[in-house]
């Protein structure tokens, strides 16, 4: 049984390590969007290149995050976590030094690989290291400090873009890694579950899943060209997706076991996740551009403008989770997306010379309240829909589904809204397309609310509840680790 106490010096070192590691990935997910207009101008990139700058990272992260968690279980959570931090830092260095947009996109894809290794490891290290009596408080501190990092992220990103330059958005990860890695290797105990996981890794499944996402994303981003390559990519992407399903159904140890979807509620809540996080991914990609290209905000101004969402989630997410436990998930998962849809309709007021107080703030506050309302009950419903022993896997699948939804939305929304390659260089053109995109996002959220209202039911009273009570990430719901209650930190 894990026996590190939170009040001990080693406990504080473990907590610091996991906070630093998770903050690297969390900061990166919140600051890059703010830097996109400046990157585009400096690297002479079109809108498709900006889409790939965001999506290359999400593609490898979504495709490999389940595999990353399995690698930690097999080879040691600390070891894989440290490798992930080093990998992420080196890829960030390459991003910061990128001489052109092609190198930047490739480096972002490598960053996602590092993120897939370190992201599952942060919470797993806490669960595998701390005494059960201190585990809940350790997770609370980890998520709380991570939330502060998420809140600071857009502000910090905007300041860096307007000051030292957008490259420092990535270079900042290097000193964080230089602090994190020595602490982890010296103070964090190793843990793993090598005996329980004796099968082969589902590398084929992970490859097919990532390939399908990559090809479909390419087809959506480049669809305006109408070339043969786009058609071939779309068809091949669908075939790869079908092959992924076939492989997962046939393998004895699949990355995404089809039997977990035998739970109707688990399947439905993941469909709701696809709806809401597709809308969130599209919104946060476009709104940072809208504020700078159309409304004339600086990068710092745009980053600061988005702070209310993460502040609301930091202050209220735990209370929303407690409310969801009392009244059940159906109402929060219906009302939350509807509030978010209302926020995106209000975002139609964000145009040329928009007033922050009258036009921008109301949309962000309503959207933030909607996210607060739905995120914690969403995670709780995912965990309650499966057996306790599968809770960690279910959370990983839900997290990957959310990231995949954001990935597809960033690729598809500009196409649906009619944005051309140079749209972000023209304020009137971008403003018109932004309005269309917000209507599409709002409609997607309404669809998610309707699905939740029609299908979500109250879980059993003795189900697994989320350990992460405070969550401020806007790109995906929080990950939950499996149960750890055996010697050596074995995860069930």
C-alpha cells in the first residue's frame, strides 16, 4: 500500500513534481491559440497552417494518450512520466526555434507524443504514491494548483507574445522541465503494474486510430482545394477507422475494449462529450483570432479577456460536482450545454470595436457557467457507467474522445463557415465566418443537451465518484486514475 504522507517532505516533492508536469501540458493547451495570429504573420502561414499548428498536437495526444497510460503501468509510472516531460520539453524547444511553419507543425506533433506520456502519469503518480488517507487532499491540491496555472495561462501567453515573442510560449517549457525532472528522479518512488499487464501493447490499434484521425483531419482542412488527394485521404481515413474498430474487436488485449461500450450510458455520455467538446474546441480556436483580427485586441488583451472562464471553473467546479451528486447528472448535462450554447450566441456580439464589458464579458461568463455546470457531472457519469475496475480506462477513453472532437472541429469549422486560406488576414471576412461558426457550435451544444436529457439516468448510489474535484482545463474533461490499493502501487 502506498505510504507517503502529504505532510512529509517527500510528499511535498511528489506533489510539486506532478503539478509542474501537468502544468506544462495545461499551459500549452491554453496559450497557443492566443499566439496564432502572430505566428501566422511571422511565418507567413495561411489559415490551414494555423489549424495544423493546433491539430498536430491534439492528433498525437488524442491518439496515444491511452497507450501512454498503459506504458506507465507496464514500465513504471515515474519512468514514463519523466520520459514524457523530457520529450515534451525537447519538442517545445524545437517549436520555439522553428524556422518555418512546416517545422513548427512537426514539432507540435512531437509535443503531443510527450503530452500523451506525461498527462496520464501526473494523477497516476499521486494515486500510486500517497497514503489513502491523504490521497483525496493531494488530488485536490494538485487540481487546484493546476487550475491556477490554467487561469494564468492565457494572460501569460498574451504577455509573452506581445513582449519577448510567441516563441517563448514554447521555450517556457524548458526551464519547467529542468526543475521537474531532477525532483522526480530523486523524490518520487517508482510504481507500476507489470504483473497485471502481461499482454502485448495495442500498437496497431493506436496507429490505426491516429492514422484515421490524421487523414480525416487533412481532408477537412484541405477540402477547399477539391483535389484527388483530399478525396483519397477522406476515403482512406474512413477505411482506417473501420479497420481500427475491427482490430479492437478481434484483439485479446485491445487499447479500447469494445465491451466497455456495452454500457448504454457510457456510450451515450461519450456522444454527449463529442458534441460539447467539438463546440468548445471550435470556439477557443476561433475566439482568440476573432478578438485580435476583428476586435483589435492585442495578444495580451485577448488572453486576459478569456480569464473569466477558467476563474469560474476554478471557483465553482467542485460545487457543481457536489450538486450533480445530489440531483443526478441529467439536469446538469442538459442545462450546462444549453448555457454554453447561449454563451456562443452572445459571442455574435463580439465584432469590430467590441466593448469588453458589454459584448465580450457576458458571452464568456455565460459560457463559463455552462462549462462549470456540465464538466464535473460529465466525468462522474463516465465513472458511474462502468465497473470500478474499469474507471481509469473509461476516463481515458472519454478524455481521448473529447480531444478527438476538438481536433475534428478545428479542422471542419472553418470549412463549414466558409473561411478561405487568408481569412484571418481580413477582418470583415473573418467576422462573417465567425458568426456562422458560432451558430454551428451552438446547434451542436443544443444537440448534446437534447441527447443528455433523453438518455442520461441517475447512477447507482455506490458507484465510483471522481477524485479530481477542481478542473479548469477547457480542452478535455479531467483524467481519473484506476484504483490503487495493493503493495507497490498496483492499479486495478
